[in-house]
C-alpha cells in the first residue's frame, strides 16, 4: 500500500462533526453518564449528595467544573476500600469480558462491547488499513495495552500477531516471515528491532515490509520519526491514552497535535487551583469518557498538555492536544512503564545502608537508561551494588545501574526522579 493511501480519508463521519454538533453530542452523553453513575450508587453519587448537586445540575460541559477531579491515587484508594473496582463499576462483574491490573495497583474492567477502548479511529488515523498484518509488541498479561490495541485493529479489519515484548531476534523473524506491514509498540523497541534486522543481514524495505507504526508509551522525537520514514519507509505516528480510560487523542497525517476523540470530553485544569484553563494554556489533562460501564467523571490523568482548536486540513474537526509535556507529579514513564517516587523509596528502604537516592533517566542512542545515584551512611559489603540493582529490577520491573556519590552531593530537597531525556 502506498504512502498516500495511508493518509487518505476519515474512518467515521463523527470525526468531521462541527464544533456545535460535537458539543451537543458530548453534552447528551454527559447527562447519560452522570445519571447512570448516580443511579448505580458509584462514588460520584456520594460526592454529588455531599455538595448538594443533583443529576439535573450537570447539563453542560461547563457544569463539569462543579465536580471534583478524581486522581489516579483516589481511584487506587477507592479500590482498596471497596474491592475490586472501588464502587465505580455499574454492571455485575459477570458482565465483563476481562479484568486487567495496571500499576497502583488498579483493576481495569473491560466491558463486552465492540472497541471498548475506542482505538479504532486512532489506528485508522495513524495509517492502518483493513488487511494489514500487525505485530503488537505491547504486553498481554496483567496490563490492558496488548488487548486494547488488538481490539482496535480487529475492528478495523486488520490481522494481529501478538508478539509481546522482548526477543528482538524472534520479532525480526516474525516480521520478515509473515510480511508484516504494521507495528504497534514503543519507538525505542521499533528502532531496536530495525537495528537488529540490519545486524542479521536484512535490508529495510526489501526484507522488512513494515509500512506503518503506531508508537506509544514514550515520546517520539521528530528526528526519530524522520529516520523511520527516510531510512526504513515507515510512517510513524502517535496517539494518547491511559490504562484507565483508553484512547483519548490521536495524530493525523499532519502530525502537529492529536485530535481528541469525540467520545472524550477533555478539560485542561490548573494542577494547583483546580480551575479550568483556556485554549493554549498548559495544565493537567482531565477527562470524562462516554463509558457507562465504568464511568470515570473528571478523571485526572496526571499528564500535562494544552488544547488547540485551529482548523486542520486533514478534515477532522476535533480540537487537538498539542503534545504531552510531562507529569503533574514526579511519576515518570520509562520504557513504557510508569515509575513512581514511592517505588524508588522502597528500593532505598530495602537497603538501610543508603542515606539518600535519586533516580536519573537519560536517553542515549534512542534508548531509556536508568541510573540510581545513592549516598551511603558508611562502608558497604562486597556485592552491595549488585543487590541494589536486583532490588531495582524487582521493585521497578526495569533494569537500572547504581552509582555511589560522595556524601553531601544530593541536596536536601532533591527530586526523587530526575528526567534528563532530551526530545528534539
């Protein structure tokens, strides 16, 4: 399939809804979501009752600001208090298709509906087409990512090869043998696979037929996007979503922002004041999705971005998220995995010899690298560094090195996680 064919058309007329039509559509499903959540007795009912807000008081998009934001920590705390879904689920568990667990830990229910996570439009927009053979390198165990994207590809009419993470040799062999045309995964893993294919003596475009890649969970530098296209002939685009709510926004061929899905209401909110911000202002992405099975109203993603309503020549009328600029807190995504300051602290607590610690994240050669800098209380026994590195693997589920600093190097108010990656 040619490059131009992957840029043509829209997957649904919903993407071309005018601003007023989109607003009417979203306000209608908002009223239904509020009514469903209230009637089912979810935590939203308790909140609304405490604030003296009735179901009829939430009718417009602006009315959402009357309700508090539900943070990821709030969701995790609610699930601990009311196992397993914190009271947010509106249907019997037996009505679900699957249950996943994402970091927190948080249980993520999946309803028995088509394209439950809403990825079909996103995958078409980034370039996938019916008939594509798609290697999906996201994990299929515990977390929902693998299944999320598989559902979208299947709805689109493609064929999924569920390779999961790791084993670049096998990935190259599968891509070459099956003539895979599509890839789903992180930018760094795709680059690692392509480099491995060269090491194995295969040539891009001739032996490796990949044409389109949906890349998520990491930043995609423009230099890397250009390299994918120029060296390997791969159209590489991104979309944005979370394990809690699924697809939120996605790139089109213009690649100058991500169109917000019509089934998602996005607010940009000041993380400190909680006030809703205007177009172009930078704040936390807060979402309310059209999901009556698991209605999360004003869910705070913790990600920082801004909104632009500038017209796009691709034909999609939805406003765009400009780009994800970071996190509200120090939670950092490394190799597609969220790493929390509390996880780093657990590493420190496991080794009383450590006085202070700071996790440094860098990105040489398009690969995330983690280093734990530590100050010690005294001398250490032989093999201590290896033990700490083992604890890092167990606690963070990622590999990281350890560097011992001189006492007094780390400031008393230093960041637990310091992200030094550069995204050009």
